[in-house]
C-alpha cells in the first residue's frame, strides 16, 4: 500500500528532531493520530493554527518552513506536479504573524500568572514575615535559647525572597530617621512625630522593588533606651 504523499517529508522532519515514530510525535505534540494522518495527506494549511503551533514546537521547525514542507508547492522526491504551483507567501506571512502574536500573548499570561503566584505566596507568609525577624533577633541575643538553632533553616526562604526582590526595611533594633512613608509608630499618641526623628525598628517592614508591602513598626529611640 502506497503511503500518503507527505509521509516521507514528515518523517524527515521527525528524524531531525530525534523522533523515530508517529506515536512518539503524537505524544510530544499532543496531536491525535487522525490529525497526523491529515498532515501526511498535505492538509496542514487547512488545519487550525493550534495544530501548526503544536507541530512546529514538537519538530522545532518554524511555521513557514513547516507549511512549505508539508503542503502543496513543497519539493517532494516522489511528487510530479500536474498543476501550476500556487504561492503560499501571503498565507505563510499571516501564519507567522499569528504565531508571533500567540507567543507574545502566552508570555504575558505566564508573567501575569507568576506575578499572581508570588503575591498569593507573600500574602500567606505575611504573618511570618512580620513576626519572625523580631523573634529571630531575640533568639540571637540569647544564644542559649533552643530556638536559635532554627535560624539557619530559614536561609532558603530568605534566598527566595531575595530572588523575588522582597527587601526588608532596616533590621530589628536598628535606629533610623522617622519617615511616615516607610514607618508606622507603635504608639498612636506619637503620631505628630517629626520626620527625621530617631526611632528604633521593632518589627521590620518590606518592599518589593519600588512598591511598599508593609511599613516597619517603630518607636522613639529614647523610649527604647529607657526600656534597655
């Protein structure tokens, strides 16, 4: 039985991609056997753009080259043209533009999903982010506490926050100049505190890039000295 006219061309592309069998191509591309059979009969240009994208990705072949190889007008060893070759340039150009548009859309969707994922994770971690640094500072001041042994276990999470560009505002116990944009006073009666007044960080805040996530909670520097 004579194989479909574009079987050899498809097998050649599969060989270049390191795919030996049609079953393997079906698994890699997500295309059904029926769709691959249609492709072998030269019907690729009539199939949905999604099929072109999947096949091109699986075979690692640009869409224009894929269409030119697996449709009428391609150069096949066994083919004997019986009619004038019709130019596919307009169709190929339109397919390439659609392919690039879908690639850009997919990249935007992936970036949006990743951003949403990070925000959801940070929301879950919010209580820990606000409380842990203060507890860790207390443990470091008291090396005999059993909890101090847990501090090295937090390094992987700290590295993750660094990769996500989450930055702490100062450190617990650090004296800084008061700035209401970045600092929240623990004592509401001191709401009239002047900008630049020395304050001590009690609970650190966070920012991500230029966006503020949480303001650092602070108190007057002289008040902390009295407590000490």
